[in-house]
């Protein structure tokens, strides 16, 4: 009875959010709102497995990567999972992403998690009105988000979780900070639990705004020698909230070979909606090969395309057991996403499951 009550509470909260948010046009998929949100880094997948799927694996993501797609997936952590990843984002743009995460099982069915994602833009010249070419020093923009999660297996079929994420964007003298919340559920069914369903709400939070000395200047009245410091207010911007719904089916060929077909639909608040499909081949959990495709309206016409991504994604995993009795594993993951312009997005990571 206690488990049923908890399941009812989680499902009720998600349904309430789903009912309320559309009334506020939060998930309208309205192209007229494109570009009105900030904190776009919250939409980037910093880990290679889900990136190789094209993020079509909302219903099947398991372990630490779920913190950036569907947090319910972290409930599948058996003991401890640690992951490091580095992404060369839009190769040629000199933007790199470093990500780290840790999940730890607590009790019989609970899992807590920590994730850190940092974007590096390199050094940028400081320029002024008098010195537009720079030459007076450099600064480094800093985009950072830190997530803390809790997920739980409510039964053998239902898994749910929540992430609270601190978001920070800063340059030398201007900074914005905010907070966002993700929530998700996964449901397994079928004779062999090979049918998957998932739903996730992501990036829900209050608006953010920039502040700092960079938004102030010194001025004086025309008829006075007294100087005043004037601080300008920056406009507030919304977080890029989205709703992600997915399903998948495992084709259990035999004990050694499995094919998984997955699909998802992403309803973005401030961007075009995205349809994703992916296929993964799994050989005894030692070798995994995956590919995917993302589609959004107008992406094949340069006159109407609003994304650098051209659709195809691919990835590979090589996984080696470290202790068969405990089930501990070490894996290397890689993914690639095609882009135009630039030379694609490359992501490589290492994962340890203890």
C-alpha cells in the first residue's frame, strides 16, 4: 500500500504539471518564441551514450546519463557509478565541455546522484569603445551547472526521480545564477520487460537575469561636475523548458544479441519540436553500437533551418568486466553528431560501475 501511494503521488504531480504548463503556453512549440530563452547549455547532452542515440532513449536511459535526459534512469544504478566525459562541441568553434557525474545506491531502492557540467570558450579579448581591437587583456566566460538528484524504484516496473540543478553563467564582471528542476518516470512492461515508456519534464524554474559591475557606468549631468554611478538592469530570460516523451522495444534475438528500437518526441518551449529515432545493437553488454536521427521542421532547407545539426548521430561502447561476481564494469564510450557548418560534435567518456 505504501508503494502504491508513493506511485500515485509521483504520477499525480507530473500530471498536474502537464495540465498546468500548457495553459501557460510553456510547451507550445511556438516558433515565434524562438530565441527568447537563455541558458541554452541545459539542452546539450554532455555524455556520449545518449548523444549517440540522438537522445531518443528517454525511455531506456540507465545510470548516470539519466541526470541529463530522464532522471528516472538513475534508479537502475546497482551500486556506484562514476563517469567522466569531454565534448568537442561544434568542432572548429573552440568550445569544449567537461562533464563529471556520480550516482550511489542508498537503501534497497533509492539512488542519489551528483553531476557537474562546465563549458569552456577559451580566452576572449577585452574590448572597449576606445580600443575595439583589444590589446588590454583577456577574459574567460564560464558556464557551469551542478545537479543533485534522487531516484527510486517504486516497483519492478515503475521508476521515478527528480533533479535540482544550479545554473551559473558568468564573464569577468557580469553574472547570472538560477535554479532548475527536472522530473521523470520510466515504465517497463512485457513478458521480458522489453517494452519501455518514459516521460521527462526538464529545465523548469524561475527566470534568470544578469547583474554586476559590467552593467554600470559613470555619468554626470551637463551642468554639474558631480559624477554618479548608473546601473542598468538586464532583461530577465526564461529557462528552455521542455517535455520529452519516449518509447522503446527490445528485440531479444538470443542470450547474446539484443536490438533496441527507440523513439521520442520533444516539445520545446522556445525552440522547434524535435522528433528522434534510434537503434542500438548490444552484444552481451560488452560491445554496443548505436545510431540515431533527429528531425525538426525546416532543417533540410538552409533558408528555414535554425539548427547546426543535420540529423544523423552515431556511437559505440566497449565495456569490460572488472569483477564478474560483483558485476563491476569499465567502459569507453564515443559519439558523433553531424553538423553544418562546423565539423560535427565529438564526445568521448569513461564509465566505471562498481
